[in-house]
């Protein structure tokens, strides 16, 4: 897990260095600033997780199992991002 986190942060930092050479308008994209800092908006991410889980439950009730599975997968991916952000902050 630690190796994956390290690789993700390294890739994000490398991307940040590329954005630093781009025009100022393009510098703030995909949650990476020109300085290479990863922005983690925990409140927004937690809300997205809650919304996706609610959507998955609704889709399950409607019998849309595959769509519910995709919504849960998206929620899980955001949960992993939250955990990675917290781990990165704790390791600094």
C-alpha cells in the first residue's frame, strides 16, 4: 500500500512540474496546483461518497444491479483517494 501511495504522489508531483511550465490558466487542473500540491477537499469528497452510496441503494431497489455496482465502485475509489490524501498528510 505504501508503495502505491508513493507512486501516486510521485506521479502527481511530476504532473505538477509539467503544469508549472504551462500557461497560468492551465496550471490549476485535476486538483494539482503549479506548485505540485495535491488538493484534498475532504468535505466534498465525503459528500460525493454519501451521494454515490445513496444512488447505489436506490438503483438496487429499482433492480439496476450493474449500475449500483458501478456507483459503489466510484464511491470506493473516492474513499481510496481520501485515505491516500490522509496518508500523504501524515507522512509529511
